[in-house]
C-alpha cells in the first residue's frame, strides 16, 4: 500500500511575516529563560490573529457574528479541491473555474501565486469577485481558501466577497502556501484554535493525498 503524502500549506510565522498596514505584527519576548534557577524557556507572543495562514470568523466582518472558537470544525476538515488560477492581482471570476468544478468536493482552495508572499507585504494580490462566491455557494462549497492575504482586494472598504461569505455562512482560509501542490483533490485539515472571543485564528493547514 502506498504511503499517504502530506503537504504543509501553512506560512511560516515570525517577526518577518507580513501584515496589512496598521495590523499587529508578530513579536516575541522571553518571560523566563533556562538558567540555574529556571528549568524552562517560556515566551510571550503578541500578534494579530490574521498573521500567517488563518481562518476568519464571522465576527471579523459582522459585529454580531460568531467568534472563531465557537465555529463547527466540520468545514475545516475533509475533501477539498486545489485549483491553479495564476495571476499577480485582480479578481477571480466564475469563468476562471468553469471547466474545473465538475464533481468538486465542498471545500475549494485557489493557488494564485507562483510563489506565496510569506516575507513581504504587497497590496497587489488576487482575490474573489463577489459573483464567484454566489456561484460557489450554489455548487455547495462550504469553505474557500486562497494563497493571498484576503478574499477581497486590499483597497476594498465594502468587502463585498466577505459579505457574501457572511450571507452564505461559508468559511474562509487566507495566506495559504500552495506553491508545491499540484491541482487536484485532497483531504484538508486546517483546524482553528478555540479562541472564544477572537475574530480569526492561526491554523496549521495540511493536505493529505486521498
């Protein structure tokens, strides 16, 4: 029997991880350090929950929405499809995936970058047209993911795609790293932490061969 392959699709998280301008970057300091008087290293970490690969909660775009720790884990684990729609920036429209959705599992991840930008911020990145979310919802998709910082353009104030996500109660993964993942179907595991008041959570996202 062939060995099941695993792809780690999570961005590294450290002080070099890019964030939206004005958001809280990753910082770490040591509260305790190993010494003759101390048996352990213990750090203190500060960061936005949107640093690195993360899951958005409805609370992120709806003041009455659920916090990430209240969400069902079902959408974050199970069969998914990876699509390659490579572009530097701009919107992803339904026509971009029209011939690749037959038999699609209920989770969809889109690779837009030749190489995910895990070390520098750029406002130019691919995102979803809101009508794409309409079509995906109609096709039974319950979770979408992308290898960019947001499903909406960086300059958007209305967050039209996030509002579609709110309307359809879909789930979102952002800042994935899909550079080495061939297009195809996989098992996704990307569980958010049980942060009961947070608007997002880091995830350690992986794909497994079916």
